[in-house]
C-alpha cells in the first residue's frame, strides 16, 4: 500500500472512531446484508440528496411527475438488491404468514413473486420483522426514486437513451410484442425475455440494485396523490382516506413511457396482477 493510501486509511479510521456509536453501527454504502437463509438480500443505500421528478422536456412525462424538487435522504437504508422472489415469498407461506400466489406457469424460484396486493406486501415485511428481529417495511416513494436513479438525473440510470433499455431492463420489447400483441408499441429492441425474468438477469445500477426498472411494478408505502403533495424527505406520504397506493418502476408489459425513474402509478390497494410485486427496506440503526 502506498504512503498516501496508508495515510488516507488512517485518516478515515480516525474519523470513524471519533464518530458516534450509532454511526459506527451503520454498514458502509454498498454492503450486502442478509438476515436469514431465505430472506431477501439487501444493499446499503447511502444518505444523500437528489432532484425528484421528471425534468422539463422529459419525453412522456405526466403532470403528476413534476415540477421536480429537491429531496433529502437523511438516513441510509438497506433496500432489496432484487425484487422479492417466489423462493423468498414461499418461506413466508411455509410459516403460514403469507398466501401462496400464482406464477402464470412462467416459473417460480428466482423469478419475482406476482399477484401480491398492497396489504400482502405489508404483511410480508411484518413477517420478516418478526422472523429476524429487524425493522422491515416497504420503501417510501422518495427512497425508491432515489435508489432507482442511483445518482442519475436522466429518465434511466444509464442515461437518456431509451434505445439502450433492453441491455438494462426487462420491458415490453419486440419478443413480448410478438407473443402478446398488446395495443401499444413496444420498445424497438429485444431483451431476450418474454414475460418476467429471474431477478438479477440485467446489470445493477450504481448503487448495486437490480431491476429497479422493468420486470414487475413494485409497491411503495405512500398513498397516490397530486405531485404537490409528494415528499420533500424520505418519509412516506399517507392520509386517512387513501384510495390508491403507489407502485413504481414499470414492468415487462407496459407502455414504454411508463418505464422511467420518475413515473408514478396509482393503484387500488386490493389489486393483484401478473406484473405487480414488491421490494423491501430494512431500517438501519
């Protein structure tokens, strides 16, 4: 190790030792955590600040995606490295805490679990909390977009070019269109997957998270509301008369303009669908 690297290491160590005991207990960003054999893998996402929402001129942006505003993520959190899989969900089923859900004959195992409504998703996080003694929950909308962007201000974490999407996400592409012929145009590329893909089939973003865009929609904790009510910090926006919940990220079978980091989709919380799943957060000390 060079003298400079040794010096930097000593400075970092001194700074770390001088910090509070609470800070010392928080794993560094990028650390992968796993609390039980069939629990989801988690990646530590750092604190930070970002501009939430679509930029003026973003292609396909809806009124409820802006105007953009600055959000502060004051506290690191651990987010699922992948969407929750059938294998992970079925551990909850085996404990009689979750309901078995159908897979459309596409396969189970490492594919994302499907047909999960909002209350089921919350129930899964409660089961994880009980099983592990840690605090699990759904991500907030702000946490989700921060993690999906992973430092990018563009509609996609890899940049502004939608033509590259088949190299980074499972979306409604030429192969899916050839089979299903939905009434909208696909992405003009082929990601080699027709329906859902096993999690981690596509590259991770800069935070080490896979499938934040495409594959399946992911429930978040917030109610769906006009954008002027969107969070300015990492807390969830919830009201007593919440008629719709938010899902994020798009899926394998939706309009291409919906598969963007800022797109917001309000759904009835009772909805179960073959393009709807979840990802979990574990709170850190």
